[in-house]
C-alpha cells in the first residue's frame, strides 16, 4: 500500500510506477524464471488490491493485469501518477494506522518529510485542470474532423501534416493527450 501511494504521488513526475507480483528479487534484481502465482489466487489478489486502494486517501485507481511470463502467471500492477495528489496511506493496516504521505526515492517507498509534503502539495497546485489526464475518456472520444477544422481555423502548420500523421501522434503534438504509451488518454 505504501508503494502504491508513493507511485500515485509521483513526486518526480515520471508517470507513476509498476509493481510486479510473482517475481522474487535479490538486491533489486529480479530472479528469473519467476516464482509465479497460483492461477486460482489471481482474483483474490486483485480484490485485495481494490481494498488497499480504498484505504488510500483520496482513492487511487490502479491497472492490474495477469500475465503469463516464462510459463508462470504473474500480476503486473501499474499505478499512474495521480491528478488528485497528494495521497495518504495508513502506516499499518490495523485499525489505528495513521495516514501519511508516501513517496519514492529510487527503489524505496518512504514517508515524506515536511519539505517533501510541501512539494507534493505544490505539485498538485501547479497542474492546470485542462492539462490533467481524463481517466474516464478514451482516444476514440476525440473527433478527428473537429481537430482538423480547428487546425485549419487557426492556420496551424500542423494542419498540413495532420493528413499524414497517425491520429495518436497528431494528438500528442497538439498536447491534447497524455500518459504513457500503454495508457494514453485525452486531457
């Protein structure tokens, strides 16, 4: 839960992070082949993941996907940097777990100190609403005809290139989408 919260806080603006379940590590290096997860445990793990996300304030959304890797089942969890940061998670999962801000420093999730807390708050204040990723929208919600009309109306040089660019590339150049390659969403 601390790592999920730290990735959502994304103090370095790197787009969040990944948690891989089912692969052991030694000194930060994965041990392959993966240990794997019993296939009948994947649903229970994903349900517990939802419970953990509900304990973070405000609620964080993660994307999890069971993957068959080197003949073993693993679970990949992507935590995008959140638009509602800063996020707090309980220090323990017991009833009396105090909520604190967690951040990543290298490969370590840690409780943010006062200076880092102030930095998290200022990061949230710096992201204008219309520059935030809309997690409820899809690329298919964007209308290529309206985009081309707009480019023509403002006499953009991009209008000429628009006919030859893949749609997603056009949207990236216009900065109307954001996120990573595997999770590109409209702003």
